[in-house]
């Protein structure tokens, strides 16, 4: 029985900060960002946008195509949780008016959690083919002003419908995985922004890739030559190139420049314009590859590398299904990105400093232009509304 991604759709905020604007404000060469890390823009969430509203915006178009009463579980992956106890999925469940006969749980391990949720969903469907599971990966990447991570900020949410007989991607059994207790990136409970050792994190990422790949080949018998395209976790777009060069070197298989680009480049398009979205970034990269590949990907095998700082990594694979193009939401993705409004640096700072972290009894000005928004927080209770 095939199990995997039947439908997939992502959402981002209505605003962005251009990295040329950012560079001008910081007095740096724009090429430090445009070339050095491969980023052009970063999506910026206004104060009345959070992972719940982003996720609702990502999931709603999928629910419009199915009977939402068939949803049996919501698995929500994030490191931008809005409550230490209540699952973000429970807020989303109410906002989208999903059925009560539904299980909801939140997953956390840095940027890896989306893969954990996806793998659990596939296992649940294999155990019970009647399951229809909504997997969410959503995050808002936020770093201290003037820190090395600030230019890699971004936000996004991906919704994936996991079913039997999927129309987009059949996930293959077998994975390679690797865990090591390291301090390359973390966010203590008292902080609203993450702490990161960027150079060390890159080193751990690449080592984890090599270790997970070894386990993957041992577990599945699949080789580099069996895989047609690769999607990597993308904290910044140039990381894809670093990762693929590392893997090519490890397997010792010569790869031409043209093949290297065809195996990776389509997956970087959206990230260059959206920025880091933590648990969602791997899957926004997958959407980007599906939407921007020039060739028909039917029956092609994709390799996926998921990395979460701290650290957990996994390499897995899946087969693109015939006629997958008929079920993509390319137009929505492209229109969202194209219709965003540019922020000047001062407005970016105003958004940045109006933080929901630790706030209570606050009513938010309406900046969120999407169909769902965070209206207020009263007596430590968050209130969401559907606006269209």
C-alpha cells in the first residue's frame, strides 16, 4: 500500500524585508546576503500573525478540496509554540472547525519536527488505511537585532494531507537517522529569540548528513545513483549547495555542474524569497522543487534530508506520483510571494518589537492581511478570528 503526501500547500506572511534594504541600513555590501548566504528577502510576520494564523492559511485550501470531517488527526510541528501546555494544533483545530473525533498533538525538535510528524502520520496510515491526517509544520524564525542570524529570519507554514494512495508523493519505508546532544542552536524558556553558534551549527549539520546517509544506505540498500533529486533543510539557500557538495564528496560519484543544479536548484527558489522557516523549510523547499522544476518529475525518486539543531537528523526518500501536476497549488504559492508588501526598516523594527512573548491584555492593530489573524490576548487567552 502506498502512503504519503496527497496534497501540500504552504503559506507565508504578507510582508517582507528586502535584504538590500537591510544591507543599506547595516552599512554592509548586499552581496554578503545575496551571494554569501543566497538570500534576497525575508518574510516578516506582523504582530497579529503567528504560527496558528499561518497554519490556517496553509491548511484552508487543502480543506476546501476534501471533506474536512474525514480528518482523523492533526500533527503540528513547531519550535515557535504559543503555549507551554496546550498544543498549537488545538488552537488550529478550533479555528478551522475540524471534527471533534480527531486527535491533536504538537511535535518539537528544532527544525526536524516536521519530518517527525510526517513519519508518524505515514506510520498511522499504514496501520489504519482509513486515517486521513493533516500534518502542519510552521515557524517564525526570529533572532536578536544585529546578531549574525538576523539576516536569515523568515516565516512560513506548510500543510500536508497524508493518506493512502497519495497523489503527489509516496514515502518509501526506511530511513537513516542520527542524534547527538550538542549546543549549536537553542532557545531557553525565558527568551523569545534563539541563540546560535552559526559556524558550529553548519559543521554539525554536515556531519549529521554524512551519518544519516550512511544509515540510510545500510537500511534501504538505495544508492546515490538511485535518487533523482534532493531536498535539504534550508536555514539559508547556500546551505543546500554546501550539503549537496558534502554528500557528493562522501559517495565519490562524479556529478556535472548541470546535474548538480538540476538535482537541487529548483528547491531553493522560494527560500531565497521567504527566508528560514525552521520546521517548514524542508517542505517549502519541496513545494519549490515541484513548482519550479522544468522537467516532468513523475516517478522520480526524491531524497530528503531533515536537520534539527541540538541535534536530530534523518534522510528518507519518496517517489513522485504520475499526474502529480494536477494536484499542485503553484499559483497560490507564487501569488502569495508576489503580492507581499515591502517593509521599510523602521516598520520592520516596529513589528519586531511588538512581540507577543509574555504579553497579556493586549489588542493588536490590524496589519495581518490574510484570512485569519490573532485579534488579542486577554487574561492570558489568545483569541483568533477568521476575517474572510
